[in-house]
C-alpha cells in the first residue's frame, strides 16, 4: 500500500515537472517569436516620432545618435537632423519618472536655437483619458488656450512649468501631476541638449 502511494506521488511530481517544462518552453518560444516584431514596432514608432518633431531633413538621424546617461541609469537619446549637412534640429528621446503612474517617455524636437519645434508622446501609463491629452494639449493652436502650447518657446528663456507653480503653461484639466511631469521631461531634454550645443561637441 505504501509503495502504491509513493508511486502515485512520484507520478504526480513527474507530471507536474513535464507540464512546467512544456509551459516554460512554450513561453520561451513565444517570447522569441514576438521579440523582433516588438523591437521593430518600437523602432518604427521612434523614427516616425523623429520625423514629426524636427524640420525636414535628408540625413539619417539614427546613424548620428548620441546619448547621455541620467542618474536613474536611463538614457536620453539625441538624434541630429541635418539638411545639406547643416543642423536643422535635434530630436531628443526624453523621460520623467514623476508621472502619476511612473515613467513618461516623449520625443521632443528642438531647433538649433533651442526653441521647441514639436513633440510626440511615446509611452506613458497615466490615467486613461487624462494622460492621452498630453499629445494635443501642449501643442494646441486654439487661441483661447494660448498658455497651453509650448511650441515655439525656448525652455532656456521661458518658464515652462505649470501656472499653479508660477510658470507660463496651463496644466491639463484635472491632470496637474501628469502636466508637471511632461514639462519636466521637456526641460531635462533641453538642459542636456543645451550643454552639448554650448560645448560645441555636436
């Protein structure tokens, strides 16, 4: 009787081991199958964002990309856009960890003088319906919301913080934390971009 129980227990352990092994192999295979398409989709989104945020260019900004490591260990990525060999703008992939739900990643484009040409929100986990407003809110052309847009402004001379904090930008309605975080990411990008431009290294 004891031998039968022991045999049943061994069979159960063996079956559990086989099931776990098969599941692990299936997950590993699924990861390998989806890894490249996911990476390709992220790259396509990044290239699309570069085109959206800087003036027209004829070089490949990805080939001239350089990066700066931030205290969090994350990288700011800089994509110089050139036309006829002349710098027309730089797209900066920047981030903040201070969003309502953590990281916010954006691509912001600067003209050579440091003014903001455009931006594109790449990734965020903010509250649905509020976080998604970051994309249109800070580039609105509505004259009644003139204090919302950051386009054409230079973070080196303009106070691009929310008006509640004494700044020049109206926050997204009911999303002050997300707005602060977004503007912080833009300022971080500008600060590092300006260091490179002033240093004359890029």
